[in-house]
C-alpha cells in the first residue's frame, strides 16, 4: 500500500502534501493540548510498532500484504495521535528505506495515517460502545475497526492509482504515470485486502490490545498512567519495549514474501509487466535515493542470513530515527500542563 514515486502525477502528489499540512498541524495541536512531556515515549513506541509491523510482509500469490497498526494506535491513544505516529513511520520508511515515495508522502499519509485510523477508530466505537476493550463486544469492535480501516486505505490507494491513466497521458497515448485503470486497480486491491490484509490487521490489533491489557493495563488508562510519575522509563514501558524487541528479532520472517506488493514495482518490474516504463514514472522515481533501500545494508548482498541481518539492522535504525523525530516533536509541541486528557 506504499505508493512509490512515479505512480502518481505531480498534480496528485503536490495537492496531497499541501492537504496533509493542516491535518498534521491540527494533529500536533491536539497532542499539544493532551499530552505531557513524559507521555511522548508511548507515542514513539506506537510509531515504532507501526514501522516494524509493516516489515512483516505476508505472501499473497505473486504479491504481498502487511498490517499497519494504525487502528491499534488510535484505540490506545486516539486517532489524532495515530495520525502523527503512523506519519512518522511512513516518512522514515520513505526517506531512509525507499518504502513509499518522497513525493507520495502526502497520499500515503492520508490513506494510512488519516483515513485508516479515523475510520477504524469510529467503527470500533460504534460497535463496542462503552464495553470493555477485552470484552466480546470490544474485541468484535476492534476487529471490525481494523478490518474496515485498512480496507478504506486500500480503496483510496486503488482509486489514486486507477485515475492516473485516465487523466495523464503522453502524446503517444501511453500513460505517463500509473498504468492500470480503475477496472484493474480497485478489484485487485480490494480483493487482496478484504480477503487477506483485513483479517491480518484485525488479528494483529486484537493481539496487541490483549497483550497490553494483560501485561501493562496502566497504559490503557491515561489518567492512571498520568499519576504514575515515580516509575522509571523501563518499569513503565517494559511491556511494549519487550514486544517491539521481539518483533525486531522476528522481522526476517517478512522476507518469506518474495513477491512485490501490488503497485509497488520498480522500473524493471513495471517494464516486464506492461512492456515499457512510463515517462513520468521514469523521471519521478529517480528523485530520491534511499540510504538503505529495501531494508538492506548497502553493499551487503548474498545469502538469506545477510538479508536477515540487514532486515534486523534496518528495524533498529528505523526505531532510532523514530525516537529522534519524536523527541524533536516533543520539544516543539508538547507542554506540561494540568487538565483533561482527550485525544479524540
């Protein structure tokens, strides 16, 4: 679901970035009004969770899908916090690892960091009501919210792909950017996500909520968490830290999926599929060279072991980048204050 550069025209990507700026600003304003300085580590841990869970690619024929974790974060901290956490993960994925395009950041963030957490969160609230998170009704709401959240993000992605060949063609009649029309992009993306990614997202979210509820219930009660000021960082966050560390060690499992996710092909793969490389795609795809493309250590190629090490190192580098960005964000927008805690 990470749209690379070249698949969307500048007429699509630039308005998407411009449109995301006020949404990021509003999200930061909501966090500023709700979060204390000492609560920002949980936001960073949530961003790290989203980053790492997206590395677990699940094979679907010649393609692959992955969970995002946006609805989990929305349930835990609220959809505005989820917007910032997932956006941080997506921006780092794009700049450092080439997973998603630089110009496509606006579109990717809108799909996965806005539409997904907000739709998923309110579907969850509609179904669960005032029921406890781990109650039967709560779990049904969690699964449904996660399922619909990722599917709305996939549908938006499919539409953004599919309108490109309708709107942007060269003088030779060939598409300049994305090649596949709506009649192909929508059914393909919808099928993959309704049948595979949706259930995976639902299961991941239920598992993550259950894990936190059983081992770190204080993180689910913001007022209780706020009063626990004397706890050390490790004592307060050891449960999510241990969970993320375990995920980092297991990230090479994502290498099992050798197929490229639909719509995320490189130039050579695209030429093999359609017989040519669209001119606009060729120009836009060369704008940025990631530092660790495809989650690999530069110049280290060869065995699965090397790929596994590269994946683990990439996960660690990504988490460190998230920690730095979140720290800077906390210094800019967060202030200590007393008041009601509300991120909705």
